[in-house]
C-alpha cells in the first residue's frame, strides 16, 4: 500500500465514523429532552473521571482479544462467528481450573488461561473440521455452536460449580491464587492487559513474518490460487480457526480471572460480535486492533454513562456499530476517489512504474 | 422413557410441532428465495426481530392485528431492501451487511422498545393484539387429526400455503425463472437481458417480507408480546434448514418441520427431570447434526458422480493408448 492509499484509508475510516456519529447525534436530538447534556455525557463521560476512563481500558482488553481472533479467521476468509462462544466456553474452562485446582499463585492463572485457550481452540476448530471434511458452512455451524456453548456452559456451572449459598446462579468463588493481580490501583485493569499487548505483537509478527501467517493471508485472498501454488488450504482453514478460537478462549479466561471473583454471566457477553467490528475497523491488522478496541470501548462506556444520567438508552450504540461496519466494509464507499488516486499515481510516475 | 413417548405421541405434541415450526418455516422460505437469486441473507434473524416489534407496536397503535401484520411484513421488506442496498449498491460484503443488520436489529429493537414502552425487556405495557386462531370446520371434529391440525394461528396455515406459493412463484412464473437464472449463473442471465441487480434487490426484499411474516407470528401468535432477542437464533436455524432442504420449497418445509420437532421436543422435555440446559440445547444441536448429515451425504453423492464421470474417459484413454 502506498502512502497516499494509507492516508486515503484513514480518511475513509474517519469519514465512516463521522457519519455514524452524526446519525447518533440525530438520534439523541430526536429522542432526548436534554440532548446537549446527553451528548456531553456520551462523548466526554469516559474522560470525566479516573474510574470512567479505567472502565474504557477494562473493556478494551476483551475486545482486543476477540478482535484479533476474528481478524485471524477473517483474514483466512473464514466467516467463523464462534469467537462469541469460544470466549464464553473458555471462561467456563478457566473458572473450572480456578475453582477446583490448588496451585501456587503465578502458575494457577497460567494453567487456567491455558486450559481456557485450549477449550476455545477446540470449540472453534469443530466448525472448521466440519467444513473441511464435508463442506458444512462454518458460518451456520459456528452460530449454532455459540448457542450450544452457552447452554452447555450454563449446565456445567449449574450442576458442577454452583455455589448453593450464593442465592443467584453463580459459581463458587475462585481460589485467590487464580485471580489475576490488578495492575492499576482503583480500577479493575489486571495484568491481562500485558497479555493483550503481547498478543498484539505476536499476532502481528505471526501474520507478517511467518510462513503460517503468509499462508493464511494467501488463502484468504485467493483460495484457488493458493491451492494451485501448493498450499494445503484445508489445513490453513483449520489452523486459522483453531488459532482464532484459542485467542477467543484466552480472552474469556483473562476477562473472567481479571475482572471477577466468581462466574456470574447469565448471557453471552457479546464480545464475539464486537470483535467483528473491531476487526473490520482494524482492517484485520493486529497492530490496529487495540486502536479499534479503544474506540469501541470508548463508545460503549460513553453510552453506558449517558444512559445512566439521561433518558437515552445505551442500546443505540448498536445502530452506530452497524453503520460503521457497513460503511467501512463498503467497497464502493468513496470508490471514485480511490480510483482517482490510483489513476493519478499511475500517470504521474510512468517511468518508475515498471520497476515496482 | 415411556413418559417421553407418551408425550410425543399425544396429538397435542403434533399441534405444538406445527406451532413452533411456523416461524422457522417462514424464515426458511426467506432464506430459500434469496439463495435462489444467489444472495445470502443472514439477516433473517434481525429482520424477524424488527418485524416482531413493528407488529406489536402497530397493532397496539391501531387496535388491529391485521394492520400490525401488514406493518410487520412491510418492515421486513424494507429491512430486506436495506440489506440489498448495502450489499448491491454500497458493495459491502453481504455477510458483513447481514451481521451489521443483525446487530442493529438486536440493539435497535431494545432501544425502540424502551422509547415506546418504557421497558428494555418486554412489551407488556403495550396493548398489542394477537392474530386470530382458525378452527377448520370438518377437520376439527376428526379425533386425533383435528387436535393436531385445527385451531392454529392463521399464520401457521399461511406458512404452509406460502410453501406452495413459493414453489409456484419460483418454478412456474417468468419472474421465478429469472430469479433462478440469476442465482444459477448471473453472467448468463445478464447476457440474455436480465437485470441481475434488480432481481437480487427483489429477492432480498421478498426474503425480508417472508421473515416479516415469521416475526409477526413470533410476537402476535406464538406469544402475545415482544421481548428482547425473542427470535433466539431461529433465523440462523432457518439458514441451516434451507441448506439441508436442498434449496427446494418442499425440502425446506420438511426440514423446518424436523427442526420444529426438536424445538417442540425441547419444550415438552422441560416438564421432565432433565437438566433444562440440555433441553434448551436440543434445537441447535439437532441443527448442527442435521446440517452435517446433509453435507456428508451430499459430498458422497458428488464424489460418486465424479468417479463415475471420471471413470469413462480414463478407460477410453487407456484403450486408445494400447491401440497406438
């Protein structure tokens, strides 16, 4: 990608976000009795206190994990939406280790997270295997597996880990050794953020610098070409989704051990779907995932604060998210300008063009 | 076990199968129409939600379930049109467009519900109407069959009529032929003067309207209210049912009934001492298993076809070699 094209992509992304925010503005203007106050809370609320900004960073961590998970799978051209279920079932697996094992402090969370990652990778691997072996659509089967993961996970909690004295449908408390230590005082930001940062770098290196990552990219760009050039695309299809599931499961484990003291989710947390938006905003590039995750987390927390202090419910973020997905993924959005750019470049450097 | 069988073989169970099949069948027909035009509508789930809420709101506003139904179907058509606009005009990948529409529907319906009914979970504060149930004279007096087939919501009968209507539309009308031609080979269709994009717009709109019927049934027949994410994956199940039904109206009907059976079974089993989580899992697990079984036999059939087709030239090649 040339520099101009990169600038163009930034402009395009910004414009899409701007349009989505404008839609948000119009909605708030129509809905709210005091739109000025509501908008202020929405846009600036996350910055108004240390705690609120901490919330943004806390939310950014799981979004980074699912964002990278989806990026890897989408780069391979696999529409596996199992990150949602992988995140959930990974968290259940981590809860199992955190409750039932007795291990020394540092080892305990590591074992829990590894087990969560393993379960997540198996989970996302099933639709991949079904696809490679029999051609079942990974999209449909991963969607079904999300529901299966949800109910199966609740079953495990309810029958094997449920704390009968707690009153609600929650698990036993985790062993203190399993809980991830907090990194920033007065927030719930755990050392999980360090794992997230490491993951970003590793995922980038993996995609950019290894043969495996290259095969994923090539298969996603053109599966037929990859097959004819000797790449075993079936194995790419499988390992890309296994890796995606592993990252999602790891994210679920870290989220649970970093933010909670027992398992208490009653719904799928929805981070898998958010990962789709993060991945699209980041153009499937792991390095950009944290930026996209920060943006989405900021929107989310802003909307939460707004709904707490004003009359606008926070679900309107979903409308912004949908708009952003559509506009950024829209290849004809600003396509004319892209053509002009490419044309200009081609005509400006007719001599050096051949060398490139 | 005996208890399970006595529950399943009761005529009431047959009734409940038809009852829970209805929304899946509408959505499956929606999946079928768009698939025939070569466009994948994964937004059926979200469209059903939008229509379910629209139906409740309009029936409460006007006091008429008929107006509610009309509004729901129109809303479904508009949502389908919106999907078509994103995918065909803005050229957003149709799966991503569908994901976006599903997200917007799932959050947007809660948002709208809160604004209209002041509640984020359920629409019980709205005096919405329910579509009437039909007692079919003649059939209703037959002992077992009457219990199973009569007294359903009017949309349940419409769903079965829609199967026939979809068949006639796709296979016996010029427009249906065009839709199939576009799905089969868009370039060939364009070369004989069919407006591919226009046909796909139409197919997605019709597909949305079909899901609109399903949504209307959910909130004005299956139950008498709208609740958050009430479709619970039926739109996705429908995609599996359509694939498994071999992309034909009759096949779609049969597979919808199959998944409806498991849905009804899970409702029935809740009365028994089986962990409810397992019971809830049943329709989704059955869908995956069904999808896999279908694709297994399909790949086997394709392999056989390939082998028998490949065998013939190989033999002639070998004999030709000997002659030289």
